[in-house]
C-alpha cells in the first residue's frame, strides 16, 4: 500500500511581485504623510484635552 504525502505534490509557489521604485516610492510617501498627519492630530487632541481639564480644574468651585 502506497502512502501519498501532501508535500510531495507540486504546489504553485507564491512569488511576491516586484514593484519598481518609481511606482512604489510615491505610495510610501503618501502613507507616511497620512501617518504623520494622524500623529499630529492625536497630539493636538491630547493637548486640547489636557488644556480643557486644567481649565475645568481652575474654574471648578471649591
């Protein structure tokens, strides 16, 4: 009786597609710009939240 093994079958190999630098570079610059914008927005929102907490603490009745 012959035992058939899965790894012996010819499976198609997945080869990553090579993207030319001239095509890939603008895509990465676009993504980096969005991440920097998101970081800036998060920093601004955090500082605005802290400023509101400080303002509320100073105006709160004792």
